[in-house]
């Protein structure tokens, strides 16, 4: 495989990834909610002038949650495609995928509290 083929393949793949991200944002309520939260904490980051390290941690949390939410959506869609009727085993798999998103969201909330509570406290002191 030549370099040109490799690069054009990566560009094509990036196009699919962008399309997938856009589909998630347009069609999935959970991603829309996560995106709104991401915008809110980004605004808060600028308002409170958080440190570079805090920005990095915040961006990692946003990326992890939104990525995991996308994977959860894909798992649910695939499970529904494979077994459209109610199936306890499929339900169990979907619950595990949703649980992974939940755990990540809880960790992100804790990290957000660690970052923002000191800044918020300064508003009232």
C-alpha cells in the first residue's frame, strides 16, 4: 500500500467518524444533554480561568463521557438490531453499557466538583 492510498484511506475514515459524531449530536438525546453540559463547563472554565491542568482533565472527562455515550448508543442499536424482541440477556448487556456511562459520569461530576468548588467558594468570600 502506497502513502497516497494510506492517506486517502485515513481521510475517508475521518469522514465516516465526523458523520457518526454529527449523527450522534443530531439524533441522540443523551449526547445532546452531554454536549450541553460540556458547553456549560467550558464556559465555566473560561469564567473562572481554570489552570491548564484543570482544562486538560476537564477535556478528558468530556471526551470520555461523550465517547462512551456514543459506544453505549452503538451497543444498544446493535443489540436491538440483533434481537428486536425483549430478551433478558440483551437487556443485561445494554444495562452494563449504560452502567459504564453512569460510572464515568459520576467520576466526571466528582472531578468537576474538585475543580469548581474552590472557585465558587471565592465568589462568596
